[in-house]
C-alpha cells in the first residue's frame, strides 16, 4: 500500500450501511484489485488491514460476511474459483452518488471499520467544508450511544483527520449547539491554540481589573503587551488598555 495517488470510491449506500466492515472491505478491495491481484479473498483484506496471523483467523468470519454483503448489494461478484471480483459498474450506477476517500485516511483507519465509517459519514455531510450533523444523528446511523460517538470524535481528532469547532454554550438552553466538523487542516490547530491563548489572556485581564494590587510592575507591563497582541488578533473584541495607566 505505497501508492498515494489511488482514488478510493466510497458509495453513499455503504457509508450508512449497517455493517461498517462492508465499507472498509470495499475500499481496501479497490487497492487489492488495482495493485495486488485480479481477485480478492478474506485473506487479502486481512493482510491489507495489517492484521497479525492470529488476528487474521479471528477476522475471517467478519470479513467474509462483509464480502457476502457486498455481493448481495452488487458491489462485487463472487468467482467460485478465485474469490471475489469487483464490479466496476457499481461506481457509476449509484444514483445517490459517492464520496472519495484519501489514501492517508484509509491507511490510518484500515484496522477500525467503525471509526472509518464515522469518518466517512462526517465527510459525506460536508457542505462548503463543514458538517453540522447533530450527535444524535451519528448515534442513530451508527447504532451506538452518544458517548461512543464522542469517543470516536476524540480518536479522529487525535489522529489529525478532523477538527471540531465547538460553539459557545447557549445560555438559554444550557447546552452546546451542534458541533461543526471539518477535515483536519493545520490552520485549525493554530486557530485552536490561539483560542486557548486568548482565553488565558482574557482571564488574566479580568483578574487584573478586579485586583490590580496583586500585579508587580513587571507583571503589569507583560500583561499589557499580551493584551495589545490580543487586540491585534481580535479587532472585534478590543480590551481597554487605559486600565494599565500610562
């Protein structure tokens, strides 16, 4: 799996299919068909999942069931002599369309079908680069609890595949609005770091206004410099510098 220029096709039918392994197997099969063999078997898929030999045997039933599901759906065809053959026409016969998956995302999630499905559901929901599905939507489609969805979100963030913007608390409803999901980009990480820095400066600024006597002249000077930088980054939230005196 060393060719990063592969276009991985993920039909929408499989993205929300009840068996997440079917989606992962189908995507891995495309690599096997194009670069390793004309047919694919459960063992090919287990190898592409980077399963150890003992784990391969345990995965056999799960992978075989996924291959059979794909046959029933018309995405691959069973060859009694060699294994399974991909049905390339299925790429174009899906009225509801498909999503493309990057090579890097597939290889990062190749041994976790449920997490791969969650990632692709987010990708499918992107509009202008943003997905605003409610957490309950994910839970219903993936047939798991909200806690499990939160854990999967955390895993995708840690793997640097997505970024989640969490709006401020709606004080009337006392709960968070829908999260906004985006594919990972370094600029979002920088934005998050600045967000943490901004909050820290704002808290120190508020503390200074209430208790200026607790700050030494050096601390006062340093905080003023930080607030000046804060104002430059946040022109819509300018803080009054006159509190520091002349």
